[in-house]
C-alpha cells in the first residue's frame, strides 16, 4: 500500500501551497506530477494509487485558484500580467523540484490540468515526458513544437474538445502522439456517467508504457498504432516513413 501525506511546498516567489503525495511501498522508479481538472477530490487519490502501485512517487499540487492567479497577475510586472498561467507554472516547477531526487519526472494532467501539463512540457525544467487527458485549451492554441515527448488522449465524442479540432491539431503537431477513443466523451476515465471502461483501460496502458519508456528508461514498447514518434529517439539514423508524418492514426 502507498504511504499518503499532505506536504507544503514553496514557489519561487516565496508563497506556500499544499500538495498531496503518495509514495510506493518499494524504492520508486521515478515520479509523476498529477494535475487534475480542479483541486483535490477522489480523482487525485484514485490516480495516485494507480501510479504508486506501478512504483512511482506521485505528487498532486493544489494550484492557486483562478482568482488568486488574476490577483497575482494584477500586481505583477507587465510581462507576467500578460501571462496569468505563469504563477501556476511556477508552482508546477516547485512541485517537480520537490520530487526530482526520486528519479526522472513525468507530468500527467486531466482537462484543464491537461492543458497545464501541455504548457509545462515546454516551460518547466526537469520533466522527462508529459501526458494529457482530454486537455482543454490545447487544440485551439497548440503552440510551439514540444520539447519533451508528449502523449495526448482524446474522446471522439467529447463536446468540450471537438474531434475536428483534434484532427487539425495532429496535422500541425506530428511530433505529438495523440490517440483518440471512439464513442468516448470528456472525462471518459471518471466514475460518473461519462465513464468508458475500454477507453480508460487502453489510455492507462498507453500512459504507463509512455512513462516507463521515458522515466524508467526501459526499451521502447511498440503500442498499437503508436506512430513513428514514440520510437523516433531509439534510432535517429532510420528515416521515418512518409506515411508516419501525421503521428498515430485515429482509432
């Protein structure tokens, strides 16, 4: 059984915030930072238990609420005020720093947290890889090419993140492994009415394989429809096939 605790962390501007932490029973393989869609709740513990059972230290920060972010932006220099996400990324950076002694670190986000995980991949140092589930804000503002290996999961019946936008995103970001799940809605891995058992199981399998590859460092695993990017760094001398340029095909 994992050991659970609530700890306090300090951001680079000096303010403190809490984080939920779960440690595996044995020596950790690495660490996973979890960014839920909102703070706390049963989702954090469910996800933490799943990753801790696989041998990872799990830490989920209670990020500043939107009102606090807006207030911070109002009192910040002009450059920071133009980017209200900056205080959240600073908290994520402190969270990553708090577990880096456990090994390499992955970030996994859900919904709005998935959008933050996508942003953190290019802004937070010390991350080995990033995973986002039904991330909001990503397909509309995809941003620059990813600096670390990034895996995304989308439901094809998600009214929040339209599937047509996901298709356009994939065309512009072939370096990202973006999987979709037929019939799955937003929050497809939650326990409520939107739950899709098949999509949840397959997405978790792919997430664990991704984290194991880039955090633990085991040889790459060829997942079904994984595309070229998942294996790209194992043999840079091999020329990628032209039909792999679009990333993993939709399912």
